[in-house]
């Protein structure tokens, strides 16, 4: 279920960045790719370097099925969303397009 949600979020961020870049007269395709990567790269990095090692350290303990373990297991979604929103706010919205000519 989390992977399906991640795919939907990736497509959503790509579309959102694409439409915003179109509105700002910037390179829409480039910004849609940036939006997808802005979500995916931090999410995967967090999952592989923080969430998975933490959950594997809980292996064999009674806390594995606790709500905390479930929340830690899905923090990579929150990290990806946060970074994508920061890129949107501090990079895409401050994009200026120079006139060619």
C-alpha cells in the first residue's frame, strides 16, 4: 500500500510542478522531472538509511508491532513530501525566465 501511495505522490508532484512551471513560463518538462526526483530521492534515501535499519534493530522485540514501529516505517513518505514542498517553495516559485532575444 505504501508503494502505491508513493507512486501516486510522485505522479502528483510531477504534475503539480509541471502545471506551476507552465504558469510561470518555465521549462515544464524539466520542472516535472525535478518534482518527481525531489520527492523520490529523499524518500528512498531516508527509507534505506534510517527507517529500514531502525526496524531491523527492533527485530525479535515486542515493540516490532507497536504503533511507533509502524510510524517509523512510513516516515520516508513524510520526508519525501517535505523535501518536495521545500523545493517547490524555494526553487520553483523563485524561478525567473529570461527573454531570449
